[in-house]
C-alpha cells in the first residue's frame, strides 16, 4: 500500500478519526515491545525505524555490512523477507531465488553478505550461526521482541521525520514513540533536514549517540543519464525522495510514476511503461530495489530500464566504527556469561 498523505501532515481530520484505533494498536505494540526475548549465540545488531515507509534502512544495512567486513567481522543478515513467499529459514541464493521467493531487500543485500530469510527471527539467528556468522544483522525487527538486540540502530530521514507523530493507522508510527526511543541505542539521521530535530534531542537527552549520514548517488549512473530526458518510477517507501535525488543530480525528470511499496511488477506493466517512455523519447529509470523485483521478467522487457544506485555514507565513519566495535565487544562478554539459544 501507499502511505496515506495525512500521515505526513498535521492536523488532519482523518488522523483524529483514526486516533482510537491508533491508541489500541499502540497499547498492544508498546506492551509487546516489553516482552523478554531470547539471547542468540552471536551479537545482534538491529537496523530499524520508528515508522512505516522509507527512511533509508536498506542503504544503512548495506553501509553497515561494508563497515563490519572492513573491521574483520563476518556479518550475516537475517530478514523476514517481506513480500516473498518463503518462510524459511532459507539461505538466499541470488542465482536461484527471485523477489517473489524471498523479497526484494534480501536479494539486494545478498550481493554483499549471506542473507537468511526467516519469518522466525530466532530460527534465523540460529541459521546465521550455521553459515559462519560472527555477528547477526537484523534487517528490520526493532519492534519484534523475540530476539535480544545488542545494538538497535534506528534510521530516520531528516526531511521526513515521523510525520504527524501518531501511531498506525492514525499515523506512521509502529509503536508509541516514547517506548521506541527508550529502546534506541543510537539514532542515524539521514540528510540535512530538520524534521528529526525533536527526536534527536530526545535520544541525546537519554545519553545515546546521534549519528549522521548522507545518500550519495552513483557517479557513473549520473553520467549515463545526464544528457537524457527520463521517466522515473518507484515502488518504495518514499518514492518522492528518489525523484528528488534524480533532480538534485542534474537529471532531467520529465515524468514520474509511483507504485505501492514492494509492488510486484507484472510483464504487462513494464511493457506499458516502456512503450510510454519510447513514445515520448524518454529513458526509464528506477531504484535498485525496484530493479531486483524485475528479475523474474523477460530481459527483453527490462533491458531498457536503468537502475539508479545510491550509497549511504556516514559523516563520521570512524565514530560509527568505534561505537559499533565497542558494543560488539560488550555483547560478546555478556554472551559468554549467559546461557544462549
């Protein structure tokens, strides 16, 4: 589904109308977060966000995997595999699996590290141990209490923030903000906006670090598109950020098309997009995450589509690395003194 527009503005009569449902959902989700989880045999780093929709979580996981590998770790990602049909645990094989099997994010992440798709995160962490992991990286799952997190790194978009600050369905929050901030070990603010200023102050007030990062588009992709007129489409949490990134890179975006987050593209849809682009003399462009969902379609239909890679870059990578390695060392001491699953 697409995010309702009223989630990102305030006040809104629709948000007020849904407030009782949000109160009920928030009460349940907040209490659920208090439940005790099971301890894995390895340190667990969770990359999550407070709200539904895009915040830059997947680029953050990719940047974290690179940092961990450079530090000598063997990270293995555990993902629920949203949008895929397999419940797992299953080790993602990009040569065999499609997004229909395991979801789009696991396919994208599997380029950098082993990925275990499992609807049961406890079982997923056990599978990560079996493939030689030194650390488990949870892709999402911050609000899920089943597994103890040694470090919860929460990603927030500096321009988008948390919208109207209400709990689903009244707003985009997955649980009451106070309950989520209490369990935040570090906040990663992506971009230069001010929409996350209040939450930044809350996290810093609890003595937790606030880290910063920026999205950097691929220079070769920019060069390939700079002289072209493009038609951009996306089925991600925040497609407008993708379109804005293209324009900020000097790319002439003539038209845009928005699909629901994790939209499963069909061959007729892609052919129609291609026909429309050719008729107007435009080049089709989409995100890397959307592009991996096209892997099950005919190459003849997808060959004209240009994926647009981006990279998340930490503003102070040394600080991030020192913080994470310190937390991993602390986690390993706790694990050594604890009976684990």
